[in-house]
C-alpha cells in the first residue's frame, strides 16, 4: 500500500501512548480499489448508524452495492460499476433527508 490509499481496516488496539494498531487480515477489509467515498458530519453519521441494518439491506437490495459505514464518519459504497455506486449514494442521501444532485 501507498500513502493516500483508501483502506477498510479494523482497529485492534488503541491507547493514548502510541499509534493505533490496525488489521486488514479479515474478509471485506483491505485496500479499496474502487467505490464512492462520502464524508459525513457527526450528526449525519449518527443518523446513518441508527439506521445501519435497514440501510445496509436497502443498499444491497436496491443498488446491488456494498456499503461500509466507518467509525471515522465516512461511508464507502462499493459496487460492480459506477451506476450501482451512484444508486447507493442516492439511497444514503434519501436516508439523510437530502435530494440527490
């Protein structure tokens, strides 16, 4: 991996005296080679987190796309193509009460 790469990782250890320890050695973790990336406000992230199970099912069913809701207020939508990812983005925006532009 290189500096600036987008990865999906899990924090396995954290304390204030050192950098966090991450892992990508699980299924669905690793370098994201494609997808749409959305940064959220803490309020929007909390709203999506409260609807996470419904949102994940809806995006998978309607857009045929996987969605990763990161603990860092970011959302990654990964589909087979841009069309699926844009549909997933539309669903996320609808969930947040915004119209897609």
